[in-house]
């Protein structure tokens, strides 16, 4: 699945990193607790979160996360977008809530990684 | 080739939005040096959790990083309240972080367990009312 597929499936808007929308995503993680995200290391992941602060972008940076999806229509501020841009992380926002957003991606073949 | 690279970072106490700057900087430096992606990620995560801990619990402090041919050593020093019971603090899910920290996405009680998980060596020296020194090593 590509970043662009995720955008279409979740009816999301890409807010930065448009150039990287063809990147492949292999696994997904949905959480508002960044330490739980950090406990889970998988390659080329997408992070779905309702936590809209700079630490969501920092966490993505440390984990080499390809794309962050903010659920419930949350909009990151300029500083978060700048940080994501520098680190080549795609940021998008979907009006969907966490559960349906995760469900749709799962239904379309995305998994949480080898542990599930 | 045998040169050791030393880096020093101050972790500012109350600016949660800037927490992670030091770890991000180390990560990009290691990447540029051609260190394996596996080691880079382990250092980044272990140090980031430590940096967050210093901001949440300890009014900041400083981090010294040493990069040698064999390993990367991170020494995190704070003058915070100290850890009363290290064994308890090492348990996944145990936390003393206040609720406002949880609303920022941390305080799940995974900080120290994650630091242990991603480092090849970890040692904690702590004294109540004096501070805490965490040493972590990640092998090249």
C-alpha cells in the first residue's frame, strides 16, 4: 500500500510531504501514547494518532515512520509541519475517528507487524 | 580511524515542545556517518525516551554522547528528584508522571523499559533529592 492509497482510503488531506506520496507503507500503528509507539519497531510504518503535538512528529522521526495520519480532523501547526518537512515525513489529516480509520486500513490488507 | 567523537547537549527543563532535539541531532549525525540503520534507530529511541524523562521528571539536565568504533555511549545526567525504586520504575506500565503529561502522549510507564529494550547496556545511578545518571551503550 502506498501513502497515496492511505490518503484515498481515509478521505484524507495531505498537509506536507506531497512529494513522497508514492512511498510504500508496510505496517500501521494506531495510538495516542507515544511510548507505546516507540515500543513497536517496524519498517516503513504509518502512524495513526489523535495526539497533535510536536512529539508525534519527533516520535515518527526516531522510528523512521513514513507517514502520520491525524484522526478526527486534527490540524497540526506550522512548526510541526516544518519539522515533518525537514525529516521527509508525510502528514495528513482525516475527518475519520481512530477506530474506523484503523479498520479500513486493516480491511485493505495493512497489518500491525509480525507480532499480531 | 580510532578517533572518538564527543557530543554534548543541554536539555532545557520546561520546553516540552523542544524535547527530542538532541536525539534528533544525534540520529542525523550517526546516519551521515554511515552507522547501520539498526544501531541508529536503537540510539535514537533510547536517547529520546531518556530526554523525555529528563523533561518530565527532572527539570532537564545534560547528555553526553561518545561515538567510537565499537559503540555509542549516552550518559544522561539530571539533578531531579531521583528514582525511589528502580525495580518498580523498570516495570512496563508503572509511572509517576502527572496526568497533564499523559495528555501529551507520554507517562505510560514505558520510558525506562524502552530504554532498556533498545540499549545493549544500561546502568542507572540515582540518589533521592540529588539526581539520576543513566548510562546506555548501543553496539555498532
